[in-house]
């Protein structure tokens, strides 16, 4: 019986924390076919957890006949709710050392060379930006000898392109690397964390139907224009807590999610969803706006002057960005899910996100200076929550669906300002509003 089967029989977890002290946790060995010499080789599988990251499957193949070997890393965690796109402007050789988690579902592009690596053409890997370039060069060079004999002209063009690709590592001119992953599980390191990275842009997007089919989230024969099932009326949603089955995002065990439509005083309706896992104790909550996208964006600025400001109710939508100018800190939209909490709760989440849940600055491999910088940032957050440090908290929501409690209501709040603004074309594009037609759309059908 395999290690995986044994763990299921015992009821234990298939994935264990990565540790050098656990001598009993050995990889599973499987006899498999070598794709180089077509003799039998050995595949070793290790199902483990990377601290502060997620579950992964580490596989290694070796063949005693021809000495061919291969390694691979696959994500065993859940597919995220939205896809992610990282756009990195490489301007120095230091940028080549940024660590990258690239899943096999990710598309890699270098616009300056009109170069693209389509999804599912490479295995997932934990590498660096330079490693991605080396991997692309190695892939193109692999069949050059055969191309030279079959079509010298094509081989010559590829050779010229390889020279351009290799020259990128000298960084004589700036270039752009784009990693777009519909699964949301790829990652590019921000060496300036928790400060904003001027060279790195992170955006989230909704997957297309084709991308969902590639990820196995939809059946291939499922029509793209499926009509959603009729929902409960609003009166039922307001009076009852709806419960539906789901899987825990941490241990993937069966769990239940509760959903309720509530009215926030002096604001609008919101949908609150909470998930509680009985297997591992994990709890999570998320808030979605129950209304439409406002005509204008909203920017709310709170001047934090005392510890009493920590108790203010706060609704942060998933499209809201958070700024703390005194700390030179910026949190982009969708970096934290939508939630109904307090100012203290939001600051605690920010602290956990940049320190406790950052896989590249914790553990033995964390850079000492970077860890020290993050600890100083954490101490400043603690000072703000204790009322010892004055700061400004800025909520910038282009959809206008975020809210911060006015403790002086219905009078104006002297410590809080709210302003509306016209969204830019780029913001409308990111929200999918530029292509949305709400008038006369039936005439085109």
C-alpha cells in the first residue's frame, strides 16, 4: 500500500509540513516509463507543505539505464477565485534575482521581443527571472540541430532570436516580463515589501470561459451562455441565513458557507459570507457589495489620532486599495478579499499579510535585512493601533462600494474626509466596464 493510501486509511493528512526532522515521512516511489530511452525508471513523489505558502507535490524522475533525470513542482492547493497578472519592468541585474513561482497554467510574455510562452507548455517551477530566461533559451535550443538540417532558414532566424533573448540578461536596456496565471497561484517577489514596488504591477482578473475549461473548472461541452439558476427573492435573503456546501481553502475538507444579506446603516446592502471548517478549525469571512457599481469612485481618508479610532466599523470591497502615507505603504485591490471589519481588524490583516504570510521572508532562507525591515513595519503598525503614532488611512475604491463609519453621524466627522472622482480609462478597463453596454444592447442581437 502506498504512503498516500496509508494516510487515508489512518485518517491523517496527506500533506505534511516540510521538515528535515521527520525521518518517517519518505517519498512515494513509482516505477514509470523513461521518455528518453523507453526503459523503466523511478518516479519519487513527495506531498508536502511549504511554510507560509501552500501544499505542493514535488516529483523527481531518474533512469538508471540512460541517466536521464527530471524534476517538477506542482501546486496541490486550490485554484484561486481570480486570475493574477504580474508585470515586472526589469531595469537592473538585481531584478533578475527576483524569486518567481510560475505554475504550468501561467503565460509568460516579453513584449519587447514579441515573445510568449503559452500555458501548459512548461512544467511549474520555483525559479528566478533569470531562471525563466535560461529555461526559455534551453527550450528553443533543444531541437536546433534537427532544424538546421531540416530547414536552415528557420534555424537561422531562431538563432538570431536566441542571441536577443540571451542579451536580455545583460540588462543593457529595460524590458518587461509579464506572467499571467488564470489559476492565481503564480507569484513574483517584491524585494521592497512591505513598501510599494515601483517596478512591479499586480492585477487580478476574472477568468474567461475558455480558461475555466483549461483549468478543469467547467466541462468541455458546457455552453458558454449558460443562464444562471433563478435565485431566492430579496426578502428571503434578508430574513434567512443561506447555507451551501463547499471545501475548506486550507485542508480541502468538506465545509459549509453561510451567506446573509445585511443593511449597513448610512450606506447600502452587503452580502456577508462566512466559512467554518470543523476538520482544521479554519475560519474565513468575505463581503460582497449588494448594490451596483457607483457612477464615480470614492476616496475615504481617516486621520487616526487615538486608539478609539480602531473601533470604527469598516467595509472594504475587493476592489478597494489601502494606503498609509506615513509608512509609504500601499495595498492594491484584491490583495485582501472584501470584508466587514474594524480599522484595527484591517491593520491586523495588513500586518499578517506582509509579515506572517510572506513565503520569501520567513524561515531560514529569509534575508536578514529584509526581515528586520518588516519587523520595523510591524512595530509601527502596533504603534498606530495603540494610538501612539498618528497616521492617515486611505481607502480608494473605484467602484464606490467601500465604507468607513462616521462616529459623529449624522454630523460631519472632523477626522474623516470623503471625496468622489471620475474613474480613469485604465480603472474602467480593469473593472470590465469599458466593454459593458447597458443601453440598446438588444438592438445588436
